[in-house]
């Protein structure tokens, strides 16, 4: 019922925009409405840190509203990173965790995010939190090897996720319901360090909804030097989970624990967990 109502509202909005865009006054109104939406900012406080985030859409607002409860294990993991460490946020989305790491732990963050729809909000959020000296955006996809391919997306909404680069499957290993795609450049972790001169990470946070194992495959020598990692893995997607385990163990890391918020216990994502890996020797 709710989805039907949403579709009706979308039809009404599209019809309204189609009618108003035919006049100069209507176009001016539409442009101002879009600008006002982009300027909407939400303030939140978590563990003694005040943050500001742009919330132009329902989804981006939901991400901010659920900041403390959606992935408490990720926040806790960030809070235990040594002050001033180099963090790679692979799949940064709109930058919630990049900003928190920069403000809470004074991390130097490299935020990897290829979605053209998320990049503007990511940049705004970095600026809003006065973190432009601490967070560097890398608008490229990561993969097991360098080259161009398609970024296939299930959403064009700001703050959307569940996209995939160079493949047609998503977080569960199943074919994604693609609504948009474009061709872009992908690089490996190895090339990010050796050819783009991005600093060797001390810690990596990775959440890319499906190709985590391919990205790890392209970073063997770099992974051997990291101190820890948090990575989202779907236990039921065995090709992903088994390969990630082999690669991380080969890199000398040890599995510590896996967690997810209880808000996912009865959802489609009940088998997806944030796994925490540490270097024990």
C-alpha cells in the first residue's frame, strides 16, 4: 500500500514539473525548489561529536537519522582507531563514517565513491564539517584490476546504494535490478597506492555491496601492511564470503567478530554482517 502511494505521489510530482517547466516562472520555481532541497541540513550529536549533514532527500535524511543505530559496530570500530591513522573508506556513500572518523579520531580519510549521485552530497558533507583537509574524495571504483567498465545502479537517489562495478550481481550474489548505468574507470588497491600515490592505509572500511572479494584480490601486497579492517560480508553469498576469508587470512589478518544491528534481524539483510579483522602478529 505504501509503495502504491509513493508511486502515485511520484506521478503527481512529475506531472506538476512537466506543466510548470513550460513557463519561465515555473522553471524558476522548480530551480529554487531544487536549491532549497539541497540546502537542507540536519544536525546530529554522537559520542561528544557534533556533525552536520545535507539531507535533500528522504533516503539521505534516513541515513542521518539512523546514524547511531544502523551500524553501531562500525562506529565502535572507528572509535578504536588510533588518532591520526590513515583510513580508506571504500564505498563512502554520502560520507557519514568518513566525517565521523575525521572528527572523532583525526583520521586522514580517503573516501572512495564512484556514484555520480552520491558525490555531490559527499562533498557537501565534508565541507559542512570543515573536513576538507582531512578527507580526500576518490571518485573511482575499485576492482581486481584497472580498466573501464560499467557502474550498474539500482537507484539514482542521493544516498542510494546497491550498485556494482564491472559485474551484474549485487550484495547477495543475485542479478541486480538495474535502473541506471554509466561507463567509468576502475582501479585496483595496488594501483591506488603505486600509481595514484594514495597513502598506504592503516585501516580499511569496505562496504560495496557485492564485489568485496574482487577488490581484495587486487590489493594483496597492500593488505599485508594494514592493521585492521571492517568489511560487510553476506554469509549466504559463498563466492564472496569464502574468497574474502582466504584473502584476508593470506594477508596475515585474523577474524575477530561479526556484528550487525538488530534492525536487520528480520530483514532481507539478516545474513549480512560487518566482519572485523585484526592483525594479531
